[in-house]
């Protein structure tokens, strides 16, 4: 069973995403910001990380870079809802295109079926 780390600061969204992944048969670990996510990954690496981009304490791009530096084989799906004053989700996700560990990006809201298909393609 593949393990997935979900990092998102919005409690309801994180909980919903975790439940969807668990129903699909994945083991899920969750963190509410990038700092917590990196600490959890260091303790027990997962097969995939799904991280939001805009978060307090440590935003998503910094989180991805830290994980990628320490764990070159990490696989990431980056997600963003954008919003004022930050700009569009596409603008934030475009900052992940140069990061080798980012396998897919999604803007919020996304279709559950699309996310599950991407997860399946990445981790099997």
C-alpha cells in the first residue's frame, strides 16, 4: 500500500483530501504546514507528497525544495487555490515547473477523479 503525505493549512480541505485518498486504498499522513510536513517526511518518507503552495510558516515551494535537496527521489503533486493578494493558482504553480520532484500540478478545486488518476500514475 502506497503512503502519501498531504500538506495543507486548510483543515477541511486537508481532511477531505485525506479521506478521499484513504477510501482509494492509500495510507495517508497529514501536516498543516511545510515545516511539519518536512519533519514528518524525515521521520518516515512516503511514496508521494501532495502539498499546497500558499501556507504559513513554510510555503510549498520552499517545502518542495527542502525535500528535494534531502531526498532527490521525492515525488510531489503541487496544489494551489491562489487568491488575493497572492495572485492566481496558475501563477503560483508555474513556480514549481523547474522542480524535478514535481510530477503534477492541480488548481483548487480539482476533480477527485483527476487527482486519483494522477496519484495512481505516480505511485501505482
